[in-house]
RNA sequence: GGGCAAUUAGCUCAGCUGGUUAGAGCGUUGCAUUCACAUUGCAAAGGUCACUGGUUCGAUCCCAGUAUUGCCCACCA
C-alpha cells in the first residue's frame, strides 16, 4: 500500500514538476529522441507585451498552445514552441510615461531621450521576468533556450534588412499625407490603431460669409478655418447652379477661397447637404481635395494646437478654445443658423483613448497597391502586397480556423490603405534611414544597415511595433550569430532552426487578426517567398460571468493567477478549453474552474484507488487480454475514445476532445468499470488480470490527459517509478492497418454488446419482440453483472411499470428486484403484455418508409464519385457503416411486420 | 451603411458537412454514503432547438424572410 494524499493539492506539486520538466531538457526539440520520419511541429508563441503582467488572454493562448505542443510531442514529432516577448513600443512607452508622471510628476521630455529610454528598458526587463515566471506557472512547455525579444540584436538586424529590401523594391516610401495623429502620444497611428467611440456632440450650421449662397453643417467648426472647398452631391438640384464656382470668404483670419465641387458620397439629407471640405484634417476630405486639385491648409499642429495658418486670432489656442472662439465669432457676425445636439463617432487612440487628429505629415508608408516582381519569390511576380495576402488564403496555402474569419480577412484587405509605419516614439526600432541636409532642397537620403560616413543624421522616428512583430515567425528562428553568414540570403537559408519554418500553427485571439496575422502574412511572403504558418487557429476572447469585456474601470478583471492559486493550473486550463468553440467568446468564472478542479481531483482519486490497492505497481504496456465482458468493454471504450480524441485534436476540436475524455474517465471508467473491478478482484481467478487492466488503462489515460492537465498527470505518473517523464511517452495510437481490424473485431462488438445492456438498464429501453399471440416480451441478459448496480436494475422495473400495456401488477416488480439481487450469474426478467396490432403496423410501416428513404440517399451518396474520392476516409467509412446499419434495421422491421400478420 | 455571428434545459455552452430517443457542466429536488473520492455516488425534474414559410421520406442543422442581441469594418461631415 502506498500513501497518497486524499485530495490533489496543486500547490505542492506544480512548481516542483515544472522544475523537473525544465531540467529534463525536453522542452528543447534537440533533446528529444525521434522516430525516423522527421515530422516537425512548431508554434511561435505570440510574444506578450512587456507592459506588466499576464492576463486571461495570455492564459488562454498558453493553454491552447501547450495543449497542441504536448499532443504533438507525444505523437513523436520534433516539437518546438518558441517563447518570447514584444517591446510593444507605444504601449510600453505610454505605461512608463504614466508611471513616471505618477511617481515623479515628470514627463519624458523632462528626462531627455537617453535617460527616459533607460527607464523604459529597466521597466521592460522587469516585466519580462514577471511574465516569464507567469508563463511557467501555466505549465507551458516552451523551449526557453530559444527565447527571443523583438529588440534583440538579431531581430533588429532582420527589421533593418526588411526595411531596406522593401524600400529597394519600392514598397516603402516617404510621403506627405494625412495621417492619424495622437496628440497625447505625439505620434502617428496606423488605421488599425484607431478606435471609435460614440460621443455627444453639437452640429453647427452656418455660412462662411454673408454673401456665401448657402450654409454648411459641421461638428468641428474650428477646422473650417482650413476649408478650401464645399462638396455637394452631383444629383442635388439645390446646388447645381453653384458647381464649379469659387467664392472668396473671410473667416476673420484672412481671405480664403472656397470652390464648389461634387462628390458622390455626400448625403443630400444630412445637414444642409453641403459638406465643407477640410483637406488637411479629414482623410475623406483629403481624397476629395486630391481629385479636385485643391490646396491643403494645415490649421492644427502636431501639438494639438492651432497653427499659424489658422490666423493670428487662433494661433496657439487649443482645439477646444479655438472652437469656442470661432463659434462666438460666427454668432456675432450673424452667420450661425442653428446648433443642434447630435451623436458623433469620435476616433480615439487605442492606447490612450485620446481623440485622434487627422493631419498632414511627412511619414514612411508601406505601399499596398504597388506591383512588384522579386527574383526567386513564388508569390511576388508582378503582384501587390494586397494581392499576395489575398492569394495565400484564397488558395488555401494558409487555412484559418474558424473559416468564417477568412471572409473578415478578405474584407480587411479590400479596404486596406497604405500602412504608415513611422512613429514619433522613442522606444522601438530606429528607422534605418539617414539624411544629409535634411529639410533642405538638396536633401539626400540613405537607406542602409549603418550610417554612411560623413555628415549624416539618422531619422529620429521609430518603426510601428507591428513591423517587427510581423517578422516574428522567422526572425526568431534565424541563427543568433548572424555575423557567421556572409550574406543576408545565406543567413535566411542556412540557419539551422529554419527547419521549423513555416510554423505549423499560429494560435491567437481573433482580435489581432489584422494587427498581426495579416502583417505576418504580408511581410513573410515578401521576405521569404513563403508562408509564415500553415494554419491559423483563432480563439475567442475571455469575458466575465455576465459576458462583459474585462476592463479595469468595470473592476471585473479576472487574474488568472488568482484562479491558479485557488484551483490549480490544470483546473484553469481545462476550464478554458472545455465548453467553447473556435472563435467564440467564453465566459470565465469561479464555478466553472471549480468544476474542472473537481474533475482533476477525481482523476487523482481514480489513480489513488488503483495505485494504492494493486499488489504490485508496474507499468503495463501491453494490452492485457480481457476475461469478462466488462473487461472487453472498457478496453474497447479506451480504444474508441483514443481514436476519437486523436481525431478531435488533429482537427482542432479541443473542447470535443476534452468532453469525450472526461466522459470516458468519469462515467465509464470511474462509475462503471472501477465498481465492476471491485467485484472481479474478489474473484481469485480474475484478480491478477483485472489489476493489469486497471494499470494498463491508467497508464494510457495519463498520456491522453497529459496535454490538457500536465501537472497532475505527471505527478501521478511518477508513482509508476518509470525513469522517463510522462511528457515524452508515446501517444497510444495503433497503426492504421491494425486500426480497421480492431474497429470491426475488438471495438464494435463488445462496445455494442455492453452498451446495449447498459442502455437497457440505464435508459429504460429494451428490445421488443412481438409474437403472433399479441404478446410483448422484454428480456435483459448480462453475464458478470451480478450484484452490480442494483439501483440500475430497479429502473427496468420502473420502466416496465410505465408501459401501461403491460400487466405489471401481476409480476410484482419489487419481488423481482429482490430476486435479481440474490441471483448470481445472470439477470433475467421476463414480462408479457398486450399490444395493439393496428397501431404497431402503422408504426412499422412509417418507419420502413423513412428507413428506405435514408438507405436510398446513402446509396446515392456512395455512388457519387466526387464524394467518395474527395471526402476524408473516415467520413466515407462512416457512411458505409450507416448504410449497413440501416439495411440491418430494415430486415428487422420487415421481420417484425411479418410476425404481426 | 456593409459584413459576421448568436438565439438549444433555470444559468453557461456543445451538437463535426440532414438520420432512430437533441447532449454536457453548473444549479434545483429526492435518496445514499465508514469500504479511492462530500472536490462523492444514484436518480428525478427541466427543451415546440427564437419565430414564419420552403426543400426533403425525414430539418436544431440546408434555403428565404422576420425579430432580438453581440462583434467587426466603413463612416455623417
């Protein structure tokens, strides 16, 4: 007898087990013993931002990824899960700025660039430590020896090369365009980094001047100081006569020319139907201006204040001040017609929630609509970035799960504008561009890895953080010692770890489909001429109990570490994976994790029962021969559930796999076979074999559960006294050829037989036979079911009592039960009753009709060559099996019908 | 405005290309329980699969429409 604690206590084992794993070196694929077929499986961990701590989103991704990684490692594949962190330029800088202000009431400018960056680096380093510790807490089996950081030397080198290559190909250019400007972050943002918020606003309707023929409406009067046109719908009769004319107006800051132009998108029913065009401060207006060759007047500056061009009266005022002043002026001049309340969709910065100010600025852009041809690149042959990004998904080089997100992705690509990649942030990858005589007429530009000799000044901006994240799947696999390689091409080609590229799966939340997934596809196809990953699996977002998004202001943020503290990592992992479907949001709350914890404890006690009671603890690797029907049944169920969850896991149906395994473990194994085993072990002829079966099943079960709940399974495994760890055992799957035979002989037969008995007993169902004498007989026969589950047998009686056709009273069911209780070997009940032949005939006939229809449709399906050839084997086999089943059923029904006549 | 999804038990959700009796967890109710496990066992109650039509021998599933909710994108100046 071995002493095992009554309840599983995760706190006692988790850290200890993780240590064991880490020390074993098995996280590193170089240390795995591998079979000949060299299949690999790799995942790049989406690098958490170095902004602080782990949240539920991270916990979710870690649970899913570790599940896949452990499963594939057990399958014997060369498995790599590469961890790392992201510098998250804007997010990290913002965070440090707010800490700095809170603690010292200083801004980054008070400190100066170098000192401030030093602070950010320290903060990022601290965050990394915390995060890595928490990633370990989740049980992640990632290879720490390959850990990377987006600001690593090697990765920085890749970023530079990529920039240069894209610049040389003409895909990156510097241009003066309207950008999204965040006055608080003091930086540009890409279109995807802009969010929207509905706010109450005022809609002002006014005329530019007394002699201007009609009024316009706007929520932002102060920008009208920069208007150069008014756009009307070409079909709008009211304004037809003014189209093409130019008016000179004075808005109190000098003369300005307003031209009347047409634009299809103008809604004649909104406001006055006339749109004041401010080319410098609205992207739409900018596009209208370009079509009509209108000048730009920049009235708002990067600091969020009015510029010189806004006129003396307004210069240096904030936007709000300028608005008040201008509105007062309009009212005084009698130009204001009305002020109404309205709702406005305000654009805000996704990091700091400040209002975005669109304004023209000289920035670096990635051109998405320029056709390029790259030597040796199978994708870029006279194609644009947009076309290639579309192609790889449309042609299924990359598969997205769930599929519906492919459509979302296409839509994003259709609306895609050039990507602004320069940021006026200090923390990040400097842009590898140098200028001579910057801003002067004879300005020279140099794009390269290092500063050229002479009087050159580097671009002060940094790159969008997603520019470096977009390279993540391969930049992390390149040899750290890049100096070893003569050329960039050699580095890409000959780095040993590039054997893991393209990565097998990219697993992440659907919220960064555009931010990240799309960028990786764009950049990787450009640089490597290859895809970054074969499959994208998108999980949903974690919400609170009421389905709300977690947010600090609501105070409903769930800390995964709290849940781990309360229920253990394994429980949290199961809770996150079960009861969800791909891409669907999930709710997380204590009760759910508690349920999972209870299951983990159940598994613990199953093994406690087995391990503490067998005469000898040993690993039984060969399947013991079954001696009873119950043995046959449980072994067959194990095979069946193994096949089922293997298929589920391969098809990314994680929730289905965990449900199936849980049902097998709890209902079949614990509730049935373990009870039966107690009786079998009382029999001296069966005891040894039964114990072997228990040990065999437990061993396999631990492997099957390991990807889901690695800690508890590894801890139980240790009791077997094996040298090697559970995490590197072999997944129990038999060879394909054997599999088919097994299904016929070993799985189906005992499964159905025992299942039938259980069904009969449990679900109050029995096999009916109607004989010519109008009598119904119900019989239940099961060997080796003696003295087991008497409660269940009671149900049979209750069932019979419910069939009012049967003369139940006479058979005294209660006595029958006691009779059965005492009986040994066989349970046999026999009851008789009357049946309505007419109704029975009708029932059978209608059933025959439906079954024959079913058979017909199945036969048709199997005749269809397209289906037989294209559908997966399992599906075709399943259909064939169904046909067989239905034909048998048909025979039975016909027999029944005959017997009624 | 465009798109995507959801609507299944009191609650949270599964349901894998249409097939006998629609499932699970939690909750509720009753009973049991020194024998691996109260983090337990056995059972019960609880569903017109949102609604209306259509296709089919057969629809929770496919098609059309309606209603409600959520999300994404575009954006109203």
